[in-house]
C-alpha cells in the first residue's frame, strides 16, 4: 500500500469518526478534541496555502495590466487637461467681455456632452497654528474636551459586590460593575 493510500485511509477514518457524536468526558477525550481542532486548523491552513499558490501567478499579471493601464491613460489625461484649460480660458474671456458691457454673466454653459461652469469657492485659509492658538486663547476661541482618565481611575479603585469603590471606601458614581464568565480559548502548539 502506498503512502498516499495510507493517508487517504487515515483521512477517511478521521472523517467517519468526526461524524459520530463526540462527547468530552475525560482527559483522553479532551486531548482528542484538541487534536481534532488542530487537524481542522491544519486543513484550513493547507487550503489557504493552495489558494495563495493558485492566485500568485494571476497577481503578477494583474499588477502588470494595472501598470499598463496607468501608462496607457497618460496621453489621454494630458489631452483632457489641455482641452479643459482651453475651455476654461474661453469661458473666462467670455465672462469678462459680458461684465465689460454691463451684462450679468452666465457662469454655467450646457453642451451636448455635459456642462462647464465657474463656481465661487470659499477662500483657503493658510494658518500658522502656534500664532493662531495664542490669539484664540486670548479671544476665548479654544475648545477643551474633558474626559475621564479611566485607566488611572480604575487602578486606584477596588471592585466589591458589583460596585467600584475609591481608596476612601466611597462608591464611585456612574459605574456599574458587571462580572463576566471566564473566556474560553484554545491554543495549539505549532
């Protein structure tokens, strides 16, 4: 019998055993349960390795295609920018001429392929934060956010009877202590 056949038989036996209702009721069955968990984790890792191996050649091709796409677009982006500048210059010239003759300028134009417009923008504020902060402090335009230093507060208190007490034995208001069950974890050796 070949090694592959032996491994197939073992896998089939394990699969059959896993389909039978399993009960953990002693140390041996607990160890068996963890062995089975380790087996499932190994199978998942094996599937992940296969996925990565199968995807790898395509990832290189995808990156190559993306790079080609970026390069192929450059010429079109440059021409788009060129025609955008020409349109903007023409529109600004027309608006200036309308203002010159006393007409209210039309700042949105519709064409068969879309619209072009000139829109008023909010000014950009370039700030020197240090200088501005000094002014804001004097003028009363500073925000201060208060919050509890929970880590330090918790260190200086004790929990008793579902309540939090400070060092003086006074109950800390605004805190309810909810005890929780222990968290179960499974760790596998590599």
